[in-house]
């Protein structure tokens, strides 16, 4: 299959490496210097070159928040049969864009990133394929994720964004609050060091990516739940209520039991 990948950041580069051995892959990045390290891949300098390449699927890997703008810039150069695709972490706005197109599309989201995941062994990771996607596009990503032993979930656009608010925005918020309250520790404990490593990894991500994940329409509800639990914990601590703390910890252990 002829595949065009726009954006050679962490996820775009990862996809290129996974696909180029079995497919004919072309890449483009606004920063031309970032493309010089790819081998056995066609480097598109001018989008007009897509007329000759004639991709069968276009995977949009630009920075979250610029996805629709990138589609609008590239689509005029694509064959009408080319499948449009994105791997955006938040789908708000993308669903309405696809609805206004006559082209087939597939929307997916690898629920991991190169910062924390072991991209050489992804069998413990998950990916979402949007149920409204075309069958050919869904089959393409099923094969890719299946080869890598990634667990595949199928959800609607709205279900996906609710999942992201729960599984990404919630821990992101907790880590941000941890970092916001930090001060230098001369004798850091083990848990402190683990949390600090997570915080440093999170804050090494692109600001736009973090912002868009937190700006997910469903994030506010998750933050309200966090605030309510913090208020409850503050009440227990203030009253030194051992019985209530025991009940609280028991509920936490039940929540995280697998």
C-alpha cells in the first residue's frame, strides 16, 4: 500500500519505521531537516509531489490541535479514493470534519507514546479504532496493531474522548498538581523519586499536546471528581479520623484491584 505520513515527530517517526518495510511510504514535515534521517522512504518536499505518488492512505500525524488545518492543506493534492486518517489523542472537531467529507476515513489512537512506552515491546499497550471508520481503514490498523500485539478497542468518537479524559487527562492532572507543589528534596523517598520521574517525562511532551488533552470537553468532569476526593481526604486528615481513613484506603485498594 502507498502511505503518506504528514509530521515526523515521535509518533509519525514511529509509524514510518513500522510501515516502511511492508509498504511504500512517503513522509513530509514542515521542518525539512527532520526528514533527512529516514531511509528507504520517499521524502516529499512539495505537497504537489503527491500527484505522482498517489497515496492510498494519508496518516495525519501533526501536532494535536492542527489536525483539521493539516487535512485542509493536504487534501487538494490527494486522489479522491485516498483514505484520510488521524491518530489524534482527542477527537473533538475531527468527527465533524470527516462528516463534511465524501472521502473514506479511519480515525485511530495508539493509547501510548514513545516517552513512556517501550516501543520495541507493546504487548501491554492498547489502541482505539473509531467505529465510524471505513472497513478498509479499520482493517489496515487492525493488521498494524495486531502485528505488534497491541490490544485493540473499537469506540465511537465520543466514547473515545471520554476514555481519554479518564485514562490520560486524570493522571496528567494528578502529575501536574504534584509538579506544581514540588520543592527541592535533600533526601527524597522512593515514591517521591518515582513520581518525579513520571512528572519529568510528562513535562518533556509538547505543550500543545498536553494542552489539547487537558482541553478535552470531558476533562472538566474528571477534575471535579478529583477535587471532590481531595476535599474528602482533607476532611479525614483534618479530623484525624482513623476509622474513615481505613474505609477510604479500603475503597482505594478495591478500585485498583485487578
